[in-house]
């Protein structure tokens, strides 16, 4: 099982590239010209999202530095305790919507300190693996098309994160509890 | 977005001051700004590469093929965009890349899809129903195999790291489904405020069916 999954992980990317290029050549598409033509837009798109990224990443960095996340986690502690969420996993419930690298950092910390057999490691793995950084995705995707009125998009993202946390706890309890 | 941005910053400064961490908050402004540019620049090459691959896929009909397969799904979910819109193919590519854990590729495809959705959008500053739904699908982080997490688990000597895949998939499916349903519900409640003086703003959703008929 592990071998098959490793094989899929290893081959997903090369297989996709190979498939696209091979079909292109078979269909007589000038692959080199089309590639470079498409690639031209890469610079423009990446530069366009800078202002949106700066706004979101600076605000999130400030929030993390202020200690607000720990305060919120502490305030929520009694509630989360009653759901059998280990204290080490608390910051993760908040940080995973805000910053992908921070979430991965917290997860690595838990994994390295508590080891492979702990319930916290498993729960943290499920929480990190099942989520995408809501704020980052919002800044990049809406920034690229200059959308400023986001309507209910953030609400959906955050509520889905909350549902993800609750179901992660439930599933983990059920499978490994 | 204005209030969210303002709130995040006010909370950071006030709480930072209360915790005596104001210096850290100030440093975070600088490091955060620097980090954003680093993130954007590191995206340039990846974006260029995948947009290039995408162009070949488009010219050789792969994207048309993918959109045809996913049509029954996209037709229901994205009922407000015309079925022949290139957005359908881009959404299909984004979804496929996400599912296989190729988040590097998923982002350029996703941005491309957003650009196509923006073309169908009536108010260019306000997110359309389809855009909100597409964003919700992406923030829910649908993924078949959580590659990074598995790598960490292997690193600490976890005996059977793949046992984490099934529960993660279950959770991600729940969150994904919830995001889709919630988007569909909220789009009825939280309508676009038409600020630009369009002479005849079509009712949400119904207008698109009209255009579809004309194009046929």
C-alpha cells in the first residue's frame, strides 16, 4: 500500500507533463512555441498579486507576532478540551487557516516532540493534510483578478475550516481514539 | 475585505501592546512585506512553467476532453457560466492538480480559471457566485494524498504513515461538500450589490440561461 502511494506521488507530476507534451506532439501542436507563448503570462500574474499578498501576509504576520493566536487558543481551551483535543494541537486549529508554513511548522513540532505513537500527532496530521490556507488562497486568487468585494467567500472558507476541524476530531477519535 | 484588513491590523497592534510584544509586531510588518514579495517571485517561474504546459494542453484538446468528462459536475455546480466557457476546462485542470497534490500546478490553473470567470462577471470588483464557489472549493483543500504531511510522518519514523490517508480524505470530503453547499445557500442570501449603473441588471442566475439560448 505504502509503495503504491509513494509511486503515485512520485509519478503524478512527470506523468502529467509527459501526457500533455505527447498528446501535443501527436496532435501536431508546435509544443515549444505554445509553451513559451503561454509561459509569458507567468511574470505578469505573479507581479499582479504582490499588493494583495503584501496586505494579507503582513496582516497575518502581525497577528501571529502579537500573541493573539495563543490568547485565542487559551480562551478556547475549555471548549476544545471537552472535545478531547490535546493542548498541543490547539494553536493548529487557528493557524491552519492563516499560514501554511506556520501550520506545517506547528505540525512538525508536534510530530517531533510527541512522536509517532501519540494521538496528537495523528490528529495534527489529519488537520494539516485536510486543509488549505484559506487566507492565502483568497489573496492569490481574488488578487489575480483584482476582486475587492469578496462577499461571502471568506465566511465559506472559515466555516469549512471549522467543519474540517470538527470532523477531524470526530474521525480521529473514531479511528485512533 | 476593508473591515477584515482593518480588524486584523488593529487587533494585532492592541494585543501586541497588551502582551508587550509591540516590537515583534513592528518587525513582523517588515518581514511580512519581504515574505510576500519572495512568495510572489518564487511563483513567477512555477506560474510560467504551468501556464506553458496549460497552453499546450489547451491547443491539443486535452482541456476540452477534461471539461467534457467533468461536464455533468460543472454544469450543476457552475450553472451560471456558459458550458463552452474556457473556465470549465481551467476549473477541471485545477481540480485534477489539487486532487493529486500538485499544489504548485493547481495555483496557476486556479488563477487562469479565475480570470475566465472574471470575463463572465458583470461587476468586475465584486466576486461572482461562481468565483465564490470556486474559491470555497479551493480553500477546502481537496486532496487525495497529503504528500507533505506523509513526508513529515515518514521523517519521524511513523510505522504506517499511509493509515492517515483515509481519515484525511474523509475529513477533506466533508469540508469540501460543506463549502460547496454553503456557497450555494449563501449566494441566494448574499447577493451582489449593483453599484455600477447597469441599465438592466439581470436577476442572478436567470440571465445566464438567456445568453445560453442565444448562443445556441
